[in-house]
């Protein structure tokens, strides 16, 4: 009986949410109603957006979009927090354990990103190849993408990579070869570790990893402060 009531509530909430989504110029279904989202993950816990730092306390956060140190050169997030769907966080926890045994750790730049932020990025970005098209939405909007690098646990410093985070340079591509061998080794180590544990790097950003199975999750537009 409890499940039947929850399903009824979910249907009602999603119906109300869908009416709002008719206003989306691309015809996308975007969950922007917290009640609908809350009811949904109570039925399916995998749909919950989990705060990464709470689940993996040893992770380092460098949430650039909560600062002006980003390609937009303005604060985009009101809070310096990182969320991802529950299965995504579970895989990140496994990866952190693997890295720790080798003297490394994860540093996360970004994870779940509300859809409204994706729209703002696309409007301002000088190179549209490096930002998601709001006509399709982003894996970040689904809580199924993470932007990250690795740090050396002994020094606490970032391991050298081909480019800084959010670089639009050609060197940011994960298969770019005209680089120092040590940098290629670091990049390939990160990519191999992530791809062996449920993620796939995208074609033009060595730091961006999509979760395998992202198709099972809806686009979201709920701000951090409501989560």
C-alpha cells in the first residue's frame, strides 16, 4: 500500500513538473520540482543526488564555479558543493580507495550541475565545442558526470596534467600526444583508472568523465541550496 501511495504521489508531482517543462524551448523534460525529485528517489534510492564530500570525506573539492576562477569569470554556484547520483558516488568511493593505495587522491572541480547553469554557459562560451548544448542538456545535469583530477597525497599538490581545468586548448583532448612523456603518463593513468571503474572520458576534455548508464537519469534543475 505504501508503494502504491508513493507511486501516486510521484505521478502527481511529475505531472505538475511536466507542465512547467512545456516552457522549455527545446521540449526537454527537466525535473525542477523538489517534491517530485524527493518522491522519486524515495522509490528508487539510486536517483538520489548524494553530496560527494559527505560520502567520501577524503575527497578534495575545488569547485571553480563557486568562485570567479573559471572560464565564465563569475560566480555561478551559490555554494561550493558537489553532488552526484548514488551509484556514481559509490564508484567514486571505489576509485578513491584504489588511488589512495598508490599515493593519490581525487580532486573534484564539478559534478551535478543545474540545467540553468548549462544554459548560461552556452550563452557566454566563446567555443561552443567545450560546453553542453542546452538543446540536449548535459550529463552533468543528470548528476552523472564529474570533472576531476588527482593529487599527490604526500604533497597535496595536483599531479601535472596537459592543461589547467576548463582549458579550451587542443592539448585538453585526452589523446593529444605532443606533450611531455610524464604528463601523458599521468593523464593516461587517470583515464585508465576512471574507465576501469564505470566512467568514460569525453573526446575533448581529459578531466571530464561520464558515468556509464547516464541514460537512466533525468535532466535536473534543482539548485544546490535545496538539496
